[in-house]
């Protein structure tokens, strides 16, 4: 049986909680903080511009060799200006559970991401995680960190 992996990132953003929430809770903005080489595109027609519980968001993403893959997530929980959670319904992982937490702190907002994921194909998935997936996710979230700094400041 393959493992469930997890990681967490924390970033302080020098903006108000309202501004941070407005940006990160709009699905259209996700492309702006995702590496271009991922070929990330929101393809939902009815996802709206404001996050809500039960919202379905569809994407195409090209994580390997430029081959586009379909990914559907559902926003399963939203607590206004505190957190939201997206879970994969269809896509490249056996499990994808991504928590986005926001907290006002001195000088801005502390944003914490907590991700739990499972790679398919049992032991082959565990090997793929060690060889490729873990490093690729780190690159994506490192890129996101820098993109957020460029947009909002240090």
C-alpha cells in the first residue's frame, strides 16, 4: 500500500486580510502563482469568481512531458477570511487535500498551506514520489512563494 505524504508552507504577506482573501479565494488567480511550464488553465465554465463550499473547479495541467491532464477539485470547506479547503475529485493523485489558512498578524497576513497527497500505483507511486513528485511539488510551491512576494512584497 502506498503512503500518504504531507507538507506545509508558511508565508507572511504584507497586505490586509481582506486583500489576501480577495486574491486567494478567486480561482482565476491561481494561474498567476503557478509556474508557466505547468500549462495550468482553469477550464470551468461555471466556477464563479468567489469561492464557496461545494464549488467545482476544473483545470488542465501538464506536469509531465507537456502532456495535458484533466484535474477537478471541489471546495469542501470555506470559513470567510480564515481558511478554505480544496480536494481533488478527478486528477493525477489518489488523494489531494489542500488546506489554505489565513491569519492577520503584525505587518500583514500569515498564509499557511497544508497538503496531504497520495500518488497512485502503490509502491511504484512511492518510488515516483521520491524520484519526481515530491521535488516537483516543492518547485511549484517555491515558485508560488516567489510569485506572491513579487505581487505583494516581502
